[in-house]
């Protein structure tokens, strides 16, 4: 029971961590980045923000306005960016379902499929964008359509190139992407210390509290599952060891008659249970690690059939189980804790019986 429970729960815990990784990768890797910065000092360049732990920094400008096609007008946030740089860093190009990113030097716009349906336009059609400031309007060609299942992007945001309005004086936004396994808090602290007077920064935990709560819920749910499983396993351990004690009650009676104290007998029983469970936990850890590594080597688990409308799996639905301190050590340590509790019942049974009663019953 212990070997099976430990190995299965290690795999499930690693799978839970993999789900969290996938949600985070699909959310911050799609477009936003791990840290978002609003740079108010035009002397600060993207390269300046590449501090320890930062893998890439993308420069963007956001313009509020409206977009119109025919008699239909919709509010819109136009994001100006560098398409070639975006392709190298983000996964957003995988969400383009028709056409492509706008080309530099062309008056083009990348529109969401949902908004294009509202405006009744398609790739190659033209529409008008009315910025809140600057020129009266811009006539733009639809270079392509995208779909992410993220309402904030699909209904409110479109994309063009930075040279569309080169003279526009606005604070620019930095999308900061961290290296794998780099702590967000560490990079955020460095950025705030070095550029606190020239920019303001927010981590993905601040901008996406819903995702943070989902990840926390995954850990809480997994902890409850581990607790419940081993509470049931502990009952099985106690019952099994009581049967073992009853079958070998003669030996325990002889030990008591030789002068063993209640404390010594209790320690003896608890030590037996603890040793057996330690060996079982060791075997379970080995099997669990092998299962996790095997699935990872095979390319993970594809759950795209169940996440087609889920914004947290908009780019990739591949789950790669990953071992962490939580997933590797929580199941065996919980098993050992419950095994010690389970040992109290058989230990109390031995202490309660007197040696004379045991020997007379044989």
C-alpha cells in the first residue's frame, strides 16, 4: 500500500506542478511576460532592463482609440511592437490563425478573429483606426487574424508596428521575460532598486491574480489528496500490523516476561513500523521518479482535447510533469508521519496485555 501510494502521489504531484507550469507558460509566454514595466524615462533602453535573471525585454507602446469598418465602430487598444523580435521571444505568433504579423513600413494591423467578425472584415480588408491623440484617423490593412481565448486580447487589443507612429511621445511598456526557473521576486527587486525612479514594475502575480490563485489552489488540492490518501493507508497499516502482532503474540509475551518495559515495547513496535515504511517509501520514491522521467522523455501528456476554450492553454496543452521539493518529498514524509500514528494502536495493544495473560492464551 505504501509503495503504491507514494509512487502514485509523487507522479500526481509532479503532474500538478506540470499543470501549473503549463498555465504560467501559456499566460506569460504568450504575450505579457513575467514582469511588466511602465517606463516614463525615454533615456531608458530595453537593453538596460536586462538584469540578472532576465532573458529578454520587449518594447511596446499602447494607444487607446476606436476602430471602424463601415458603420460599425468598436473601442480598441492598439499595441505597437517589433514583430520580428516578438516572434523570437513570445508564443503569440502561434495564435495567428490567418495571415501574419504586420510588416515594418506598412500601415497594417493584426486583428483578433472575434473582433474581425464584429467588424465584418477579413485578412486583406481595410479599416479605420481613430487614436485618442495624434492624427485624425489611420487607414490600416488587416494583415492577419489571431485567436487566444483570452477576452482581454481577443476583444480589446490589436497589433501594429512601432514605426506606425514614430513621433508619438508616450511612456513605453516593457515586457520582461525571465530565464527558466529564475525567481520572479528576485528580478523584480533588482529592477525596482535600479530603475524605481524611471519606471514602475509589476510581476505576473500582481497583473494576473486569478492565475496566482489557480496555482495556489492546485497545491492546496494536492495537499488535501495526499492527506486523505495516507489517512486511509494508515488505517490499513495499523490493521495489518495488529494482525502481525496477534500472529506473533507468543514472542511479545516472552519479551514482556523477560522484563521489557512498556516504553521499550512501544519503541520496539513503532521502530518496526517506521523501518518497514521507510523501506516502502524509498521504493515508492524510486518508482515515482521513474514514472515522472519516463513521461517527460515521451513528450508529456497532451490534454488539448479538454482545453480548446481555456485561455490558460491557448498555445500549448502539453503537460510535462516536473519534480520539485513539494512533489518529491511531501508524499513520503506524509507517509512516514501517518505510519508513526498508525503504530500507536498496535503499541497500545501490546502495552495493555499482561505477559501472564498472553502466555496462558497460547
